[in-house]
C-alpha cells in the first residue's frame, strides 16, 4: 500500500454518485421489473470509466470503481450469494439516537435499501462472475490512466451479520462465520486482481446505536471483537498491507449523539489484520477524535485514513479546514501514515443522494486542495 | 464614517453600572437569539401575519407563556446569556414590517436570495431545494412614504414578556435581538427616498427607537446583521472590492442607528445565511473583518462552527481583537442535524481562547436555531452540548 511519503495522498470511501440514467436502470432492476440486461452491463462499464476519470480530474490519488454497478454497499451480495432473499415489510430498527424524538425523520432519502436481506438457506456462491465483472470493468477503466493506486470496496462479514436477518443458521455465531467463509472468495479475488481491498465494516461502530442499543458497552465490545475475528478468518492468507478497513457510524445526517466513542473500540479495531484503519473524522460528532490516536500505539506500517470531508451535508468544506484536519492527524500518527479521505461514501445506497452529485465532486476537489495545502505545510 | 455618528448619549441609560458580562472565571455561553417556537404559537403568529382574523388576547397570553417556557428551558440547559427566543417573531428580520410606517405590502415572491451566488454553481441542487433560501414568503415590501417606527407597543411587549419570564430563573444576563439596517434593505425596496443613502439613514433613525427601548429596559441589544457577510451572496454583481465599498456605507449607517447607546450594552451577530447549501461562494471573514470591527459594539457573534468557516479562528492570529471587545464564535451549528461532540466544542473554544484570550471568548451558535431547519429536540440537544463543551473548555483553560 502506498504511504504519503512526499505528500498527503487522497482517497474516499468507495461509492460515488451514479449517472442519472444508470441510476434509473438500477431502480428498475431492483424493483424486479423487466430491464435490458445487456444495456445495463454496458452502461456500468462506461460509468466506471467515467467515474475513474472524474476522480483523477478532481485530484484523487487512490481511486475506486465508485460502486457504480451496485445498488448499495452491502445489499449487492443478495444477487451473488445463495441462501439470501430481499424481503419487504420487515420493520426497520429504531436507532437509539432517534428514540428520543420519533417525529424526527432523518432526511436520508432513497428506497433501494428498504428491503431487508434474509438468510433462508445455506450461503454459497451463485454468481462468481459478478466480482470478476467488477474487476474487469475497473481494469478497463484504468488502462488509459495511472492513479497512484486503486481499490475495490466490499462488505465485511460483521456488516452482513448486522444487515441480514438470519433464519437459517442455528445462531449468530454460526451465521457470522458462514458469511466469513463465503465472502473470503470475493476478498481473495480482488487482491489477486492486484487491487487494494477495502473492507466496509460500519457495524463495528454504528452497530451499537442501530443494532444493539440495549447492550452495555462491554457486551458490544465482545460482539465486535468476535466480528473482527470472523473478518480475520476471512482475510487469512491476504497480506495485511493490501487491505484497508473502513469503519463508520452510519452515513445519515442524524443526531448521532448515541454513537460509541472511538476511544472505546479502537483497541478492537486494531486487532484486524489490515494495513490501513479508515475512520470518520470530519463530522461534528467525531471531529475531535484525532486526539484518540495520541494514546494509541499503531502497528508498524499502519496507515490511518481519516475522513476530512463530511458525506452527510451539502456544505462544502473549506480547503483550509481540510488542511487543519490533516495536520491534526499528521501531528499524532506522522505525516507519512495519513491518507486523506471522506467520512463515508457519496452513494452508499445508489439512490441516496443526500449530497447532490455536483456538490459531492466539489467536496472531493476541496479534499484534494486541502491535501495540497497540508502537504505544503508538512513538507515545506 | 465618524461624521454619521452624531447622536449624543441619551438620558435614561446609565453606562456606569452596566458592563457586559465576560468570561472572567469560565467560558460563558449564549446563542444567536431565535429558538424553536411551540407549534400552536407559530400557527397563531402566521394567521396574524397572513392578515386573517385571530384572537388577540389569546395570542398575547400564549406568547407570554411561551417566552416563560423558553427562558426556563435555557436556564435548565445552563445557558448564561439568554434571549426571549424571538417567540413573537415569525422571522428575525421581517418582523419589522409590522413595526414600520411608510411601507406597503404587495403580493408576490421575493426575486432574490442570499444563496444566489452559489445557485449559479449548483443549479440542480437549488432546484431540488425549493425552500432552501431563507426567503420571506409570498410578500414583497416597498417603502412608499416616510419611514417611522410604530413598534413601541410591540417591543414593550417583548420586553415585558422577557422581564416577567426572568423572575425566578438563574442566568447571568439576557439579550433581545433586533435587525440591522443593511439586513432590512434585503427585503424592502425603496420607492420613496431620493437615494439609497437617504433611505438607509431614515431606516436607521426608525430602528434606533427599537434599539433604545431594549437598552433602556436593561437588556443587551443584539444587532442581527447577517447582511455584512451574506449580502455578498445576494448582490452577485459586486466583486469583493465593490462589495466592501457597498458595505462601508451600511456600516456607517449601522453606527448611526446605535449612536448614543452605550457600546457596552450592544453585541452584533453576523453570519452567512442559515441555509444548508454549499456555501462555496461565501465571502471570507478576512475580507470583511475590519468592517465588522468598525461597528461600535462590545461583542461580535460570528459563525465559526460549520465546515466553511471553522478554520477562520486562524484569522485572529493576525488580526487583533481590539481591547475590551468580546468574540462570540459559533461553536455549534445549524448546517447539520448531527450534534456536535462536547469535546469538539471545547476544542473550538480553546482555539479561540488561544488567539484572543479566554476572557474575551463567549461560546455561541452559528445562527438562530428557530430560523434554521433544525428539529426542535436537536436544537435543544445542541444547546446542551454547547454548555457541556464550554464546561470542558473552562476546565482546560482555568485548570480546574
């Protein structure tokens, strides 16, 4: 994995806004309506090429495929795995940060993520070609350009254990490790293709206020420690320096005042066998947590990717603020160990465009400009 | 500018024993004025504003009661310098339309907004946010005769309601907000006076009556002047240089409007418009800070929490806050429904204390929480996090 050896590198959390026409195709496909499969496949391929070019245009160093072909960062697996169905009518969980005011409606938008995945049979692969298509689309897009590095995002076992209702395996433990056993194939495929692997583990942070609001902190820590073990099981054989691990508290503009504190889970996060720890660091609930890294001894060679751009709001960060944030992290973990990122994705669910697409690109520009300012300060 | 500020100190105002409270042994807390209103009161006010029949005694009664409630809430949160929450006003600025003679109301929507400069960059975002601009509803206002202040009863009602509400609560101080001349100019079109200057000075003299009533009642007067920053978004034909020239007159007029009132009883709030848009074209504070400091008030309340302006504390590394003045940075904002962590609030306050001195900082909010789009519960949780953050900062700054 590239470090920021002579300047601060930039990246983001993976998903990016889809073009309007592709989004319409995704909607039709997800609604189970007839759609032109060949046209969809072709459009995803061109969209990946476009989104790679745009990332380079705005100054992103470590680029992704923008998850252009996926309906969401996690629920895409329902089309790839056996044993899963998408069910409507499962009541949504009420997060503890929303419980105090039931009349508050988080302005999250989007409907693609409202169906709940349910596990009703043994997990296995029904479509091994999907990840190969992701890889080939990305490789094709990268033929014409040369970014510093490229990554493909994928979902963690723990996040599927959080998002999927298990009705088949005997308990959560059995389900968690069954997910790990099946997802490892996708992880290996991405690494073998030469890309950095990004594991998306929002569950390790957001799980407390969304899935387990009634658990104590100690109980929650036990749960996520086990989930990290399941992740390590799935990552066995993959060099840690090829893996970045994204943690977040949920990509919604909502109170977040019940979020677990980073200081209370950081030791567990650091047990993951990965080369980069990627955490939210921009939004006002977590903007102070750069200080947590003062107290933490990072494993040798580990990179920290802090979010320095909020992906929940439409106000565009001033590049000077981005630079301040990067400087804070550099002061505690060393400049070469910081890569500047965004808090989360700009298209976590394909149709959840709380941040207008044009504004999301302006935010990425502010990220790159802020990294330039910070680099000038840090390297003189 | 001095030539405009000719009014002498007025009787009835005793400067000597009315110093503005400062953060002498801890960081004091305040906010920008407006707070969420009870829905029933809001409905009554809108009925009245729309010119429909309403029950005047019931409104007066509900208003007095709402002010008492909002004062009680602020005291319970632990806020030090509190307001009436602007419970009597549907808008921090157009409330004045009911307090001025010489203006006429016509049907139609305002043609411009403080977000206009950004709108050019992100048209599809603004098209999707039909209500993103803090407009003034389906009314337009025109000055068609000599301006005169006719709001004496209204402001005395505000004063009496706040005085009554203060009985029995423990707070350091209280303020009442009132709008600044330049901000009123955003929504009243002059069709009567021969020049902008004549119109503005007439407006200044009319507003002075309201300001004076608030100061004489013993409250801190907060002049709401978002116009200084957010006018740049509205007057899109002006570049920074021309905009500064444009504002110089507005600042002179503002000083005229408060001339004769003790600066020690006045604070001014400036901000870049309480909408949640991109704000990429906001004029930087550095380009207007000298104009802001030219206003003869004791304290300056400035938006500083949101990510477009959170870096601007660095400005005070180079710009000296004049002796005796107070800075009230916004350390919680309306730009996000996410509630600031108290440690982040404390970090922000410590940054300001480091550059202007702890005694010269009071913790504030970016803008009013009644005019912005925050859920009422979130607004109150943000005020709690403000107080908690100030407590943490005080521990760090005073070492206890």
